[in-house]
C-alpha cells in the first residue's frame, strides 16, 4: 500500500526535477541570447565591412540553431512516453558523420576541430534516428566548450559484438567530472557543474533521457587528459534504413 506521504514525496520530487530543468534551460539559453544581442549590434555598425558582416551572420546562424535545437529537444523529453519514437535499424556511422558536418562550423568559430574516428565499418544499431542525432549533437556540443584551443574532439565508434552493443563516444580534453556529479546530472540537470564551469549539464541530461527511450545507456570514461561521454546501443541484425 502506498501512503499519502509517499505520493506527496513523489510529487515534490517531480516538481523539484521540473524546476531544475527550467532553471537549467534558463541558464543555457541566457548566454546565447546575450551573444545574439551583441552580434546584432555589431552587424548594425555602418563601419563593418562585408567580410566581417558575413562572419557575424554565420555566427548568428550557428548560435540560433543551437538554441532552437535545445528548446526542441526539451519538448521531445516531455513526449517520450507517448510512443511517438519508433525504434528501427540506423546506420550510426553515417549519422555521426552527418552530425560532425553540422556542428563543424561552430567548432571552426571556436578554433577547434571535431572528427569521426573509425577503424572499420560498424553494424547498424536499433535506435530512433532523430533521438540519436540529438543525443550525439549534445555530446559534441558539450565537448566544444572544454579542452585546449588546439585540441581535437573525436567521435569514436566501437562495436562490442560479444555484448551485442555499439558504443559511440565523444572524447574531449576538458577537466574530469566526478562520478557524484555524473549521477546527479542523470537524475536532474544542475544549475552549474563545479568541475566543468559554465554549463548546467542540460544537454547531458537530455541525452540520458533519449538513450533510455531507445533502450540504450550513457556513461563516461575518465582519461588523464579528458573525458569520453558515450552511449551504448543494441546492434541490429537487419540492414540500416537510410
């Protein structure tokens, strides 16, 4: 029998989680909105030449796309229980290459590089193409903000045939994240991350929600010079649906 106290505690927990998500979203969207405002002022300067104006407009587009993706993915997390995201075979290798192409302009603006590292062709995974795409984008976006300016971010695919899984990891050279912080992030986004300042972990929280919806799991591996955030997804025995 469930007591009324237990029900109230559950409601309080859900309310706190929702509040944490709202606060994290506000934190994540504040910086790009301030940047967009600054870029608009810069673009309106009559002394800006055409080359500089083009660079400003490219940056505006990249920042706007990132903010729109975040708000769209927050909406998706509220609909994961509706059964709208059917699982099917997905070519993860092609998807990773697409994500790298999409986010590379943002990396270029920050003076960084992101590449897919693949030793051999991998089998398709069972996933939802849209959710997996968003999950990998959040991993790559998280890696963008950490590490040296000259460092390279790697997207690595590793087939674990014995376990029937494909591991897709995004490795950066940023500071380590404690396991305590990692566990807290998976339950609710935080206002700030002590070991990785400047972020709320909202993207990683969304990635965890999407992985669970696809029957996968996310995790992290600590390195001496960085962290790999990864997702494990079940391999498919069928051909990928492109």
